[in-house]
C-alpha cells in the first residue's frame, strides 16, 4: 500500500507540511536522517544537550514547540532514514538500521534545506578549518565548542554563531567580516523594504551590537584571507585597510553564505534555474512549490533561500496544494487556506532582497587563487588540475568531471560543484546560467553490498505512526 505523501526532511518546511497533511487524515510519512526532527535550525531544540539552551535565542527554543506538535500530529516519522534515491514513479529508497528499504508515495515533497557555499581560500582544507555551520552542529548536537576560534566570512549565520558562543562564555579570538563596504551602499536601495520587516532587521542589528560590546576584535571589510599553518591551521591572515593582520587560532570557522542543497532534486532530473540575486542554482517551482514533475514538490531553503520563517510558510503552502491534488481540497478551498502564508512570503520578499544584496558573494572568495589549492577534496583535484582539464577541451562541468574525476567522490559534488561551474564561467567568459552544472544520479550516498542485500518494502499502515514492513 502506497503512502499518500512522502516528505524528505524534517526541518521547518517538512514538519509544517506534515502537520497540515496529517490533519486531513491522509497517510503521510516523513523520512529524515537525524534521530529527531528539527533540521539544522531546530537541531535538538526539543532535547538540547546544553544546560542553558535558551541562550541560543528564542528563534531556536521556539522550535521545541513545533517539534512537539509534529511528533503528535499522526504522521509516520522514520528517523535515521537516509534517502538516496527518488524515482519518477514515487519510489523512495533509503537506508535505515543497516538495510535498504523501499516505499511508494503518490506525492513527494522534498525539503532538503540549505548547504554552505564553499569558501576556497588558501589552506581551507587544512585540519582545524571548518564551516560556521559545523560550529552550530557541534554546539547543538553535542554541546561541543572550540575555544579561541576565529570566525571569518560574510552572512547572518556568522554573527549568530559568534553571539551564541559569547552567550555561553566561549572565548572567540576574532571575527573577520569580509562583506565589502560597497555592498552596504548597494543594499541601501532595498532599505525601505527591509524596514518593513523591522523585527527581523532589529535581530540582526542586535547581534552586531552584542558582539561589538563583548570586546571581541571585529575586523570589517577584510580581504586576501589565508589560513596559516603547514600541517594544520594555526591562524588566519588577512588584509584590512591596506594592512596585513594575523590572528592565531587552532580553529578557523569559515562562512560565505548558504545555497540550496540541490543534489536530490538534480538526481531526479527536475528543471533548475539560475538565481542571479543569490548567485546560485535552484529548482524551478511554482508558487505552491510544485516542480516540473507534477507529483514532486520542493519547499523551504532547498527551493531557494528564504529563511526559517519563510520555510514554514512554504511547507504549509506545498501541503495545501498536495491536498488539492489528492482531492482533499478544492482549488478554491486551497487558495483560501493559503492566503495567509502567501501574504507572509510576500512580506518577507523585500527583506530577502536586502539581505541578498548586502551579502552577495564576493568573487574573490568564490574561486581559489593558488594553483595548488584543492577544489575537489574527495578526488584530490586542485585548481591547476581543473585548468589543465579545461585546456584539454573540457568546457562544461560534465566533461571536466569525466576528464578529472572532480565531483565523483563520496560528496557527489556538493563541495566542488558550485566552484566548478563558477570557474568554467570565468574561463569561458560566459554567464554561469549558460555553463550549467553537474549531471547527478542516484545513489546519493555510498552503499555497501551487505546493506543493499538486506532489502525491505515498507507499506503505509493504519496503525498510529507504525511501519508495516514486508
């Protein structure tokens, strides 16, 4: 028996969609690789290992209420389920408890969330260098912090994690902000729109004031970043106002904004389009999150960066449309039910334009500069290796992949894919929208034969939140 809807991902979008769908009485299954719902933004909000999780802020702790509602909504939640294949016929293959499992769904909603944009500065692959997102994962999952770390890059997440560190009494060596001065000027054109979302803007300004008042050195308009150290990171060198600075640290956290995690949607061969404002590819959807394959929808940051609040609205909108497709709502009922969420997304849009312009990625941080800097960690391919492949005639991402193996490793191009497209656009002197992206296929994770041989089919069940396994 097929499920009416399978939701991939239990973050803000996936949980809100599941709550709305389960309320109608249809068979909903939510698959998520984590042991408990929440996604990245609400990771372990309901069972935080931190003794004072409230210090992370109300945007985090409010997630505990959402998780509780989700866990009681009646949707079947398959935790620890790592989805690695979606078929055009609604087939879902995933790994759980050391075996391969399969289920069928009439509708599929993909909520993969975002991933951090690569920041390939010199030394970025040295031990001790991680992303700001990794700092948050360690903090929320296991209450692990890095004392005396340097945080460098640009974007709201950078300020948030530094402020959270400071509230917990963790020493921060320095914050190095690479946002160009020109970005602030350019963003003023969208300032009036940002002011209409004053509560959100006030949160960001409050974080900046909080960090400034802490006494942590904050270096603004930094350029020419380079990780110090030979065998592991020992600090960060950079330029501010024409002067070179160095900060010693065993850990350096980098952040250059976020982009949609599109590997799953690309493996399903959904149509993607170039988002010039956010400088990234995103899956093509309509206002309901419905993709170019009618029974497949995408919601949340995985369909375009909109933030946690926007993701919750997007999840509910996708659910309303799915209910209409399943015959549970008329189109008129769907439209009436969705009016408030559509209005919420329209209200957020001007602020999003302000943020996108303020934190537009710097070209100098999108490309590695030194010929020996690694682009593809999995296959050990450097900038020079890729340039050599280009000179031999590999003019598009897939040709370069075939010639150099860049993008063929375990991460399947998640780290190198954005850089490969950007580099080819630069070398070809053409827009990235014309260069394209890697062609991806399933499986989307490494599988061993033992796991693949242990195969089970999962059926929809009328029992409360129970799996029926053949």
